[in-house]
């Protein structure tokens, strides 16, 4: 007779017992796992928890504001908003190689997180939204052959480096159970059902050089695309959907003038775990309407394409 309500109570007792009266730091990404972990831990130990949310300047439209509003204003969780946009975008300036971009972001992320974490006095624990599949994966793959297609950025190794002990209240749960726990904790449905968003953010949706102007255009186009998907009731059928801005400008006509603006690609896939994926079969009507909306509403884009590559041979992200 096992329910999420019972799990919640049990997890809260376990967190209290583990942490005692010490301070806990939690890196908040805005994703489901770290959010559920933070809310659960906050319920257990209140102000002994401080969350750190790093804004690397590669977030989607209004994303930073939404996270701050939800956790600081709504849940009253102590939250450090680390505005490091200039640092990250400065370091990425002129870089166009995908792996170099990832390494810069991953490295800075750890530095920044450590800097803010060091300011929290008496912190002895680091909270992470590790799930059961993450636990199994790291065991079964250890020592085995590994092929790195893309270096994923995470904060692995950070707890040892900082001398912190781990608090991982979701270690026994699968993704669907984390979502159920999130609902049990009162997180809004729109938040719990969100598509995954990669750590390097918009950087890997902006092939080639990253500029502030391109990021701004990308944010606007992505917001229109997601709005279209929601309005057509397709959001929950899709594993991930986003826009990539292409490093090429093309000629177009608008009104009685010539345009010379960026092209973009729409991406939408279905998937069970992100390891393989199929492109989503939108109707031509949906695609046409979306292209028209993006070109009309987003200044800087005059051509829209749809990416019909499945994984493999493609990857979900563009870099
Ligand atoms: P790919 O592009 O490899 O993506 O097919 C598979 C899934 O992983 C996400 N992804 C990342 N997530 N850091 C992350 O936290 C990363 O560096 C990263 N790269 C890809 C991607 O969004 C998709 O869900």
C-alpha cells in the first residue's frame, strides 16, 4: 500500500535525520528533478536549504524570472540568483567549435557554482536530483568502453572537490515517480510536464559563433514555436521541441522590400529516454502556420525549415 504521500513523509524524515541542523546547498536548474528535490528538502529543513540558480545567459525567454518567481516568491525558498551572463557570453565570444563551447560552459559552471556555494556559511551538504536510472547507469557503465559523442556537462566530482556530502532524496525514483512526487508537493502541472532542457542551454542550439543578437532572435522564435505547439495541444506528445538558429543568412521578400536575415530550423522529436528519437510528424498545415508566425513575429528571421532527422543518425540537439 505504497503511495507518493507516504514516500514524501518518509523522505522528509530521512532528510532531517541525515542533515541534522547543518546547511544544505542545492543547484537549481529549473528542470523537474532539481526542482522536486529542492521543494522536498525545503519541506524537510526549511531555511537550512539555500538554492543556487546560475544564469549563464543561455536560457530561454523569461526562464530566469519564472524560476526566481516560483522558488523565491512562491515557495519562499532561499535562492541565490547568480547572474553570470556576462562571464559566460564573454568567454564564448568568438568560439564556434561545439566541444570547445561545451567545455567552456561546463568549466565556468563549476567555478561559478563553487564561488556562490563558498559564500554559504556552514554548508556541509550538496543536494542533487539524482534519479534511480542515473544510479544504475553510473554503475553498469563504469569501467566499460565509452564512446563520447558529446561531453555532457554536469557537476560530477564537485562534492568531493568541495568536501560536501550528498543529499539525494530521489535516488530510488524513476522519472514518472518524480513527476508524481512533484504533483504531490504542489508543483504546477505545466512545470512538471516540461520538456528536458540541456545544461549548455541555447549554446548548442546556436551552431557556430554565439552572439547576443542571435540569442535574442532564437529566444523569440522558440517562444512562438512552443506557443504554437501548446495551442495545438501537442506539447505532451512531444519529448522535446525547440528552435535552432542557423549560422547563415538568406534572401527573402517582405512587403515590397528585400530581406537578408537568419534561417532557423524547427526541431521536435518523440522519444522514451532521449537515446533514440523520431522526428515528430507535424501536419503541413501546422508547419506552414508556424513558419508564417515566426517570420511575421520575429525580427531577424526570414526562413524556417523543419528538421526531419531521427536519432540515430542525428542527435536531438544540433551540437
Ligand atoms: P542529444 O543531442 O545527445 O541529446 O541527442 C540527448 C538528450 O540529452 C540532452 N543533452 C544534454 N543535457 N547537458 C545536458 O544536461 C548536455 O550537455 C546535453 N547535451 C544534450 C538533450 O537535450 C536531449 O534531451
